[in-house]
C-alpha cells in the first residue's frame, strides 16, 4: 500500500454533502467506465435526474480518450444534485449517484474533490481545498497544534489518487544548478508546518514567520556539495532559531496587492476572479488591520495547509521559489480578507476570514494555472531583488 500522509486538521475529512462542488458550475467530466452503471440505474428507475429528464450526459466528440462527456447542469447545478429525503436545512441535498450507487460509481472529479494530491516516490500527500465548507470547517475548528500524520487512502478504493504525479521524476530543484533529495524535502516540509502551526511554532507575527522561512530557504539554497550532505546541512540550519527582525503590521502593502494581481493574470480561461477593489488598502486599514493579530493562529494554520503537499515544491524555481509561495498565499488571503470584511462593513472575524480563505483557494488552487502561477511567484521576487 502506498503511504498516505495528511495534516492532522484534515485527516478525518468525510463528505457532508454541502453541495458546493455540485453547484459551482464547473464542468464535471464523466469517464466512459462509469456510464454503464448510471445508464442501467436510470433505465430501471433507481436513479432519476433533478428535472425528470432522461438525458444526463452532455456527450462531446472532442472529449479526450476515455471520457464520455460532462454531466448536464440545469440551472447551474448537477443534474443528479437532489434534495435529501427527510432532511431540512443544512446539508439538505445529496448526490443521487452517490446515494444510489455508491462512491465508486461517481466520476473521478467528484470522487476527488476537495482533495489535492501530491504523489512522488515517498508516497501520497493529501491536502484539501477550502472551497469545500467541510474542509474549511475542519481547518477553522481544529484545536491544538497541526502535525503531519498517516491517514487513509486519499480517495476511498484508490491506493493512488489523481494529482501531481512526480513518481520516477527528478526531485525538486534546490537552485537552478542543483537538485534536492527527497529526505531533505521531507525535512523541509515538516519544518514549514511546524514553524507555522506545530507544537512549538515560531513566535511573532505571520509576516515575521514567513520572512524567516524565506530567509532559511535562501540560506539552504546556498549549500554546495562537499563534506556535508544536504540533509545534514538542512538539519543543522533548521535546528537553529532563525534571526529575523520582528515585522510590524503596516497594513496591506502595494506589493501584496501586486502579487494578488499577478495571480489573477495567470487564471486559465474561462475562469476569472474579480480584481481587488481600488480602495482595498483603505478597506484593510479600516476592517482588517486592527483584528489581524487575533486572527494569526487561523492564518498560520491555513498557510501550513498550503505548505503541506504543495505542488509549488516541484513547480517553483528552486527551494527559494517554493518558500515564497507562502508569501504569495499570505498576500492573496490578506487581499481577500480586506474584500470580505469591507463588503460586510464589519471587522475581520472568523466568518469573514473563512470566506477569505475560501476565495484564496478558489483562486490559487482552481483558477490560476499552477505552473504559470509558480513562475509568477518567483518573478515577483526577482523583479524587486
């Protein structure tokens, strides 16, 4: 069995049928292999569509090999998204395919969401998209430190899920001239999670911790082959307390707004995300900055979730680039926090920060092109250094 690792705040994830994935309006591809079971259930009256029509599949001659088409979505919701019998309020809808035929009968996209998997020669790392309300609730309500833990298969019934599959590939780059090794990558990833939200996190503001991690990545990237292995050098470096000046919160910076804009520019058609309002810095100063320190534990936990199993480890240009991914995540969620708090004209709180995290993940994990966004993160640094 392939080892599967999770964050402790996410490891108990199970679908609560919030219906967000069913009603997002995203195309829902259907593999050829799942069509016969759904067709048979439709023919025998065991399965019906939400609008009563027999047609449920939008076939496409341009679909890739193995794909039959996409699920029909009347009124912007999946044709099989139905009310749950005897349930009112809350998660009052469910997937008819899931409820009738089971999880294994679902198209692969439906089986995987909200899981974001990184697969390499160490095993599987599973993070979650907080666009899913269940995943978001697990993140926000978690009590205690966050740790990397063993857990169940990412997708029930699948030893290896779909995701960024780097098995058999070269390990991530340390610099443009040197590669890392997987032991050092594991050590670095655990360090990121621990410094941000572990049992002994680094003290200070969120910005201070991110700056310290970027500095440590820069220091480790200076390693050269010689008498000390990279793993040994990493162990010695990461065991020392980083020396970094405490960053005072000066509010939302022009740089953070610019990073947010660069991520927007990397969105893949037809996806688009609204730009930050022109007065976003004023909104931050009024509604976010006073409450930001109190929200630090939740923000740290979110950054740990985006550090663990991050595709940027393979897609960014070197260790320094992957570390600066955290700076980009922090910039995006701060902009979205100002948008959410400003729209409600209320100070930032758990609810509005949750909405900011949801929007940040929508942009970073679903709309932005991962490879282009990773390069944009590095470019945003190179232009100012």
